[in-house]
């Protein structure tokens, strides 16, 4: 057994044990009012279950290869996000009317500016230029832009209902359009134009094989699939237990209610951020961009239909339209993103610009 393999065994045991313990804790605390100490314990296992879920998604991703790997991880993270949103909305009433919008927009800003900027910075520091496939990245960014425009910008200007809301017919259209665009992109990414989404060398040649590590066995991959399901169940259940504490903490700190959505997005995207930065450090910036833009796309393309379906039994309005300041940030993100991805390579400057936009979003989230 190699030294690397010996070092990875404890992590593998940890990622298998935590989801199981989290489910046991879920069974013991379900439907009960939790004291502060128990909330802290639940929060620790919730974070551990999220990390374990993404770890097992990465194992499956390594087995199936790129670009399928990025797709698996993005969908797994989005399932967590959707579960958290619906869980919090089910108990929130009117105060959670904008939770889906806040969380989805936070995911877009974190992925398209935070993760993209950080990965471009890492890639450019390592090789002077961060190199990626312009065709695939432009396709992904165009899809994210369209989804964000239809689901987050358009409701601000519709007039069928007062406020930044969709009418039922408009919401159905947005949900169907989101699923259609996301499904079309997945077919483009994995079938018709797979080469567009594979990492490239500094000379622009496609990397078809990952020589850094052998893929896991089929048995290991299927075990990770099962543990991924267990971890997701634990995340959904434990999130319901700690959600009142999150909301009370945000209110006690005097922060806007939208910060709850930011907390959710940061929670579910932190492990994916780590995975994207690791890929950038290995000169696989395209994989990093697949993760970032794929997560933004899945966040909108899967969350909006899920929330639209949930409105059948959830009471209260569903606010999706962005405010003026967030609309400006979205427009800047679109304009800067286009200029970043078109050349197929980026410098430190592009990474810094995206990180500056993310910093502006963070400041406005706390102090609107």
C-alpha cells in the first residue's frame, strides 16, 4: 500500500461514518425543540454530512470522468440546496417569500464571481495564464445568463401580479424553460460536444486522460452512490432542525433576512469551491469552470422548477425578481463574464475583477 493510499483511508472511513451517524442523530432529534448545545452538535453533523456528500459525489465523478464528473457534483450540491430551501420555506410563511430568490442569486454570485475569480487567480498564478476551452465555457455561461435573466430579472418587470412575482402561468413557463435549457445543456456537455468541456493544456490541446490517479473500482463507486443518498437525507432532515436557529441568529445580529439565503448557498458551495480550486492547482481550469458554471446552472435550472412545484402546497407569495442593486450586479457579472470567457484564457486581472464583484455582493448582502 502506498503512502498516499494509507493517508486517504482515514478520510474514507470518516466520510462513510459521518452520514450514518448523522442519520441516527436525525432520528433522535426529529420534530423536537432543540437546546443550544444540541443545535451546535446538529450543525456540526450537518456540515459533516455536506462534506461527506460532496466527497462521495467526487468519488463517483472520478469513476465516470469529465465532464460527467462535474455534472454529478453540481447536481448533488443542487439537490442539497433545493432541499434546504424547501425545508426552510415550509415553515417560514411570508417571511420566506424571497428565500428561493436570495439563495439562487447568492449561488450565482458565489459561483460566477467567487469560485470563477478564485480559480482564475490560482490558474494564472501557477502558469501566468489560466487556459480553458472557450467554446464550452461560452456555452455554459450563455446558459447561466439566460436562466438568470428568465428566472430572476424578468419577474421584476412583469405586470400580471403586483410586486416582483410571476403569475402562475409565468411561473410554469419559467420552470419548463429552466428544465428544458438545463437538459439541453447536459446533452450538449455529455454527448454532442463533450470535447468542449474537457481540460486543455497551455497549448490548447485537449486532456483526455487524468494521469494523476487511477479511478476507483465499480464497487467503491456504487458504495459512494449509496452513502451519497444517506448523506443527502441527513442534510435535509438536520437542516430543518437548525433552520429556526439560523433565522433567529440573523435577526438578532440585525442583518437582512436575505442573509439566510447567503448562508445556505455558502454552506452547500464551500466543498465544491475546494474541489474547483484543487482542479485549478492541477492545471485543469476547465474542470473548475465546469464545476462553477454547472452549479450556477443547476441551482437555477433545478431550484426554480422544484420551488414552483412546492408552491402547490406551500402558502404565501413567491418573490423571484431582483432589486435594483442586485440587478446591477447581475448585469456587471454578465458583461465581465463575457469578456473573460471569450478569449479562452485569463490573467490575474480577470480573476481580480470577478473577486471584486463578489466582494461587492457580500458587502451589499450585509449592508444593503
